[in-house]
C-alpha cells in the first residue's frame, strides 16, 4: 500500500474506520471492530450449529470429534474453577475461547490485503483485528465483571455480598479500608484481563506492520518466523482469557 513515509504507513494501518455520534466525538464507534466482531461471532455460531445438526451417535468425523473435544475442554475448565451449576458458564467459557480465538486468527492475514481491498471500495481505513482494539477487549472484560457481581450476589445474597465488601479481610472495624481494598481488587481483575489481551495482540499486529515495511523479497523470513511464533500465542491468549474469566467468576461465587 502506497504511503508517503513509514510513519504514514504505520499510522494508516492503526487507524480505525469510525462513526461519531453527536458533538465532541465522545460517542465514537469503531465500525471495523464491530463488523469483524460480528463476522467472527457468526462464523463461530455457524460452524458449531452446522456440526450440531449433523451430530450422530456413531463414529464421529474429524470436525465433529474436534468440536466435541473443544466442548469438553471448556466444560472441564469451568468444572475446575466453578463449583456451581455449569449450565450457563460452560457455554459461556466455550464462547469466550472461540470468539477470542477467531478474533486473534485475523492477525495472520497479510496486513495489506483487507485495507487495500477496502480502499478499492472507497473505504479509507479498515482495521480488522478486534483484539487489538481496547474497546473490544474491555467490552468482554466488563461483561466478566458484571458476571462476577451477579454470581457473587447469587452465591451469597445481597446481604452477604455487602457484608463481604465491608468486613473482608480486616473485620468490621476497618470497614472503609475493606471497601476500598475490595473495590480495587474487583476492578483490577477486568482491567488486567482486557489489557493483557489488548497488549499482546496490539504488539503482534504492530510487528507484522513493521515487517511489511521491509522489501518484499525479505519479508518472508521474519514474517514467517513471527507467524509461526504467533500461532502459539493466538490460542494461548484465548485460553488465558477464558480460564481467568472462569476463575474470577468462581472466586466471586464462593464464600471467603
């Protein structure tokens, strides 16, 4: 993709397709993040739905067997971290893992392909990696925070939830300190969850962009090496996000 300088090239690839609502730009939507989040989510749902419709009790095919392994893997992860009913958290863990995995896989596409296609269609900017957008990763982590609060109230009741905030860990006489400490601890979990995924994928995306600045006949060597390493990072980050989400919700559900 043509650019005036390497700086312009990098800035172009890191620019989102946005839509601002109202004055001041506070309500600004990253349209590309929303589009590719929906696309990857629908791909995940379509894949699993098509396999579920063809599922039978005989010898499973390779795809069915792989899907069954993923379902069992997510369910066992929840089982180890959460001791209540897994009817909701099992599918949630699977959805988190697959959705983040599909997000991350988009980073393996050559960095110029989709932006150049978008420019040919008159779209000036298009960034395809949702997990390199802090809005997307924090959207997921804030959802986990809301589930933490929900399951904390479900497991302890409103009275038990409030009592824990005020009395743990130093007792009722230090209630203000307990409240501050518990609020910081609770908020730190989704912040670290969202920042970890964003930081890893943003750095990976940036390295691919920098490699694309090299002459085409050199790109294959560092690009191939980084892609091979990144193949290990992609499922690892999805796994970490899923496991920590289950652990945080499980810890919120249990009594201290």
